[in-house]
């Protein structure tokens, strides 16, 4: 094993192979965080819609969840990248495929287009939103029904009950499963390499191809994934303890 390979000069970009790994980690985090922002917002809206008394809202929420959750992620990635430019107006599609700028002026510059990055973010975000929606729905439904009745009896409207009673409780309950969903989106970001995004796994594969140091390249990537995931896990455990609902989550955790 030769770990000094990461200090060698890479053939392009004026970086070492360690710099390639740093670039891959940067774009992995960029894709994951942007996708998580979409997944959180869309997932919360869909999750709430699935618990409202409005039949049409529940139907739309269910259709969204079943559609995105039951199509393989890799298929969705290809649909976004290859099919989406073909179904929108021709001028827009041509701009996405040919004229969209390359990410060369941003930190850790990489030779892939903004559309590749955008397609990966949209795919991961909307796919994970279907999973987040289920977590939010379960969190809302796990709260005691008496809280809703009490809120309505106090004169609150249903939107106010969701805002001040149901959602604050639900978000505190679903912190552990939401942590798992973030870790899933972080690991699923590796599928972006199939459309040309040079994230961590893609950079590791490039290092392997250039240096023939396959073991070192993918071991380094594995260690980086482990460090990031463990950091997230311990951080979210601390947050979970801080916002735990007295007599609710604490008792469940104790059991």
C-alpha cells in the first residue's frame, strides 16, 4: 500500500490527488445539502397534506409519495438528466444540454456543467421528499389526538393547530428518522457520478484509473464517508436529547 500517492501531482487541474478527494467531498456535500433543502420543504408540505381533512390534498400527497418512492433512484436520475431537456421547449432544452456554463469558477472547480449538478440536486431532493413526507406524516399522526381537539376548542383554526401544536411536536419526534434520511441522501449522492458529477466516489474512481491504486483510493473515500456520517449521527443525537419532549421521547428511548 502506498498512501503517499495522494500527495502526488494530479495530471490536470494543478492539484494533488488529495485535492481531488477534497473536491469530491465538496461537491458531495453541495449536492447533499441542496437536495436536503428541497427534500425538507417539499417533504413537509406533502407530509402535512397527507394528514389534512381535505380529500384532494391527501390524494395528491399519496400520488406524489407513491410515484417518487417506487421508481428506482438511478432511473429518476437518468430521467432528469436525459429526458427532461427533451420534454421542455426546444430552446430551453438546447441551452441545458449545450450552453449551460461549466462549474469552473467556483471553489474546487470541476469539469462538469451546472445542469449536471442541478439535475442531481432535483432528483435527489424530490426523491427524498417522498421519504421525508412519510416521516412527517407519521410524526403528526403519532402525537396525541387530544392536542388537536384542545387546540380547536381554544379557538385556533386548523392551520394554526398545525403551526403551533402539531408540527412543533412532530418535528421533535421525527429527528431520529430524519437523521437517517439525511444520511441516505448523503450516500445516495454517489449516484450523481452516472451523469458526470465529480463527487467523492467519482473522484475516487478517477484516482484509481490514473494511479492503479484502487485499494487506497476507495479506502480513503470510505473513511471520509464514515467520518461525515458519524459526525452527523453524534450531532443529531445531541440535538435529539436537547429538544426531547419530556415524558414522550425520553420514555421511548429508555425502553
